[in-house]
């Protein structure tokens, strides 16, 4: 029988791509999402893309902090594992509204973990972030590098990692994998699903994409005097399909008897500057991205990229796509859906 | 002048009840919110008696902080000038066994409280942090600038709440927040009517000593006698609970200072006392012999921890008055009159 996986935040960017890979990989997926920063349109498209595998998808509009609603879902299905994406993720907003972040991310996670324990489902894959490496003293970042946080969003990730470690220490039946994402970009090659942030995008590529389709006049580059090849910040961009596959690899790893509470980086191991990324996007799209150079943003690190050794060795997973594929697939999504899931009614009506 | 209104969460507990008494005596009106998970309303009945006519300004609600609608109701009925937030679970060992209980109770309770405070425009907070955030300090005395860390879920709840408070202030400078890092509170009100009454096996030295003295436990186990200290046992900064309570009044006064943002203060005496010295002082005060069993170190226990009291002295104008003799005297006065805590007599439970 197909393994059942509960996916929180499964309607979001990384969630929806992972749900598709889960369905294609033979899993049954139950999505819970409050649609605060996403919409069911992504899941309707996932269902279509998955063809007959789409029958193994169901979704519920539920907030994780709604304990009775969550309990009902656990009482109806025996889950083999939970992949926990749900959480707010905008750094700037978290500085302005820290309690919103602590409530949503921490209270949601504590409630989820309690309900999981109550129903005997103690297998968890959690979406952490490379943000916990702060301003790394050296690169590549290994999973043993010291962790810290410079804003409330980062602290919610850090705190949840600590909570997970404590939960495992208190009860060794738990198997927990903390995945530290680097910088997810791109979209499914079909162009049907992709990133659709509400409001002003917080990350580079969603912003670039909105400039390319004419929704914004230019891209502001924060910091051109970093000690990097061209002065702009360097990050480890990873194709969202590779990231999604990393979750399947993590789920397989949970079958390993020896797993306890483990951390894995999901990155490519390659550092790319802002200007290199923009150039790759211009090539893929044929669009010119007007740039405005600005000063550094407080809290931004200079160079961050992953050591991929542990994930390669223990998860048997390695990113396949480079920045060309990321930009190609991003542009395919963006040009077909200039206003995200609201661009056409066909995705929303089904 | 109208008495200032203070909401005290966890006000039925050990430190809470002593602080409530000092608040009432200091002219404040006090509304206590406590779920009574690890405390008894008897403590507040006794506080009311001790406060005599001031006791009229005390009211109590059995409410859990996570019950948002109940909390909102309390805030809608009274305009609070400040909140002193004691409520929280505090047993290290239990927190290792049941981390989610601690994260839920302490973090979710605090987040809810802060949200309801903001919603009702009450942005003055005194929070009970702990010297536990100094972990195993590399040097002593511990100053407020030391790096902070945590070795167990209980400590992490304190650490996380401190960070949350700093973020809340960072997002809205109307907040005034004082984080008080308690060292080791002991003793009781000199009347012997209120004191510490932990449920189950005590987690801390002196409540355990007190239970040995009244015959509830056969002996005291001393964890570690090979530390690099005067007599080999761990050294801590014990502080009389009345001094600690007064530190909260000093913090409330400080909140009226317009320059305060989110500040941290140690509440300790600045003196380090070893386990054996403390037992000795207690034996002297009580006339009871405390049988000792010496055991190995407990993982996670620091060697020497005591406070730098400079900042609290200069900025709060507060300084501990009592030494370990008074702490042991008042502890014994409470313990001998209430060998089983608030359950010792039925008289208080009946009304």
C-alpha cells in the first residue's frame, strides 16, 4: 500500500513541487495549508500534472494551530511521516511583526509535534534554512558549523531545530530530519507550478521575474562592494525540483533504523553572485533586467554556499540542475503566469 | 493617586506570591492569573491576610495564559500599567523528559500574553528569566553582557523568551521590557505563612533540605564534591525571596523611566555559597542534622555561578539585604510551621 505522508504548507512554493514528486514517487499525500501565503490553485495544478497519481492527493484548509482540526486529520489517516513546510518566511516582515512569526511558526510546530506524538506518528522532515548559518566564518557551510540567527524569522527556524532535538532526546522513537535549504529557485519544467509570493518578493529571483514581466521597473542590487568575484553577494541557488527530490531522499532515509535527529544541507555546493544570476536569467529569457545599485542590507551575509558531502553520502542525493536550468524553468513559469496563479482562471476554476 | 494596576501571571507560585505581597504593601493593585498547575490558591489567601487592609487590592483568576479569550476578558476589565510574568514550568529534569510540555506551556503562554498585551495597549513587562541562561559560565561574576546559552529545554524556554522579548521591543519601541535573571531564590516571608511548596520531588537544594529536616526525606544527596571550589561542592548565589520580590518593585519603578527599552538585570547577592556551607547554615538555623549522601556530579551542573550585581544596584537602585543566615532562618520558620506546605493544615483550604 502507498505510504501516506502529511505535508504541511503543501500549497506553497517548495511544498507544491514536493507534493508532485511525492505523488509521482508513489506516495499518498494529504496537504494541510491555511493558504495565508498560497492558494489551492497550486494543488489543483499539481493534481493535473500528476495524472492518475493525482488521485492520491487530498488537501485541507487547516491552520496547524487549530488542534481539533489537525487531530481530526490524524484520526482519519495513519501517516507514515510528516513533511513540515508550513511557516511564514519573510525576513523583513518578521522584524516588523515578530509575534506573528513566533505565533505562526513556533506555536504551529509545537501543536503539530504534540498531535503527531499523540497519534504515534514520530517521523518528521522539517524545512529549516541556511539562514541558521548566519554570516558564516568559512564556506562551504557544513552541518557542524555554528548556528545563529539575525532576525525573528531565522530565530523561528533555529528554535524549531532546537525543539526537534529536545523532542528526539526525550523519546528515541522519533526520527527527525532537519533540511537546511539554501536558495531555492526555478519551477517545474511544465511551467504550471512555480513561486507566487504575495506582496513584494523577499528574494532575488522572484523579484527578477517580476521585473522581467514588467511588474516592477528594475532590480535593486544590495551591496556591490563585497569581497566576491564581482562585488555582489554570493549564494547557493538550487533548483526547486532538486530540492523536492531531496525530500523524497529524506523520507527514504527515515526508513533507516539508525536515524535519530539529523541535519542535512540541501544545496548544490556552488556559489553564484547576484550579477551572474541576473546574467543567466537574461540569457534564458532574452529580457534585459535594469539594475539599480544600492548599499548593503544589514544582516546580509557575503558568501554562503553548502557543503553537500553529508547529503550525498547519507541521503544518496545530489542536485542535478545548474543555474541555466533554474533560469530556463523560472522564465517558463513566469512568462506563462506573469501574475502567478491569478494570471488565468483555468487553474483556479477546476 | 489611584493605585497602579499590575497583572501578575503565576502569582500563586513561590516567587509570585511573595512579590504580590510586596506589591500590595507598596500600594499597587494586583490581579493574579495562575492556572494553579504547580501552585495553590491558599498562598494567595495567606497573602491577602498578611497584607491586611491592602489585601482588598488583590484579585485572582484561575486562568491559563494559553486561554486567549479568558485572558482578553481580564485585560478588557482592567487597564493594566504593567505585567509581571512569572508563569512557567521550571523543573529541569521534567523539561528533558517532556520538552513539548515546556515549549507549549512557557512559549505558547508567553506569546499569547504578549499578543494580548499589545492588543490592549499594555506594553510594560517584567519577565522572570533565570541565571540558567549563563550555562556553565567561563568566569564569574556573571555580568548581563555574558554570552547566553541553554543546556536543557527549560533553559531554552527562558532563552527563547528573552529573544522574543528583544524582537518585540525591536519591532515597537513603545514596549518597555525588563528581563530579570534570578539566581537561586530561597527563604520565605518572615511570618512563616507563605513559602516554597513544590509538588513532587524538589528540584533545588533548599526545598530538598527542608523536606529532610521535617522528616519527609531520609537524606540529602550532594551531587559532586570534586569541583574546583573551596570545599569541592558547587557554588551558587542564593538570594532571599523577599529581596527578589523587592527587585520586582524596583523593576516596576524603572519602567517609568522613559529611556528604558529592553533591559536585562541580574537579581542575586553577588556572593557565592557552596552546598556544604548552605547545609551548615541551615543546620545552625534549624538545630536539625541533615544527613548527607555524597554522589557524582550531575551532567549539566555548573561549578560556580554568582551574579555581578553592579547594574541592578546602579540602575534599579536595588540591592539584596539578606544573607544566608536570614534565608535559612526564614526557610525553617516556614518549613517547621508548614511541614507539608500549604496542605499542612485544612484551615486555609476550607475558605
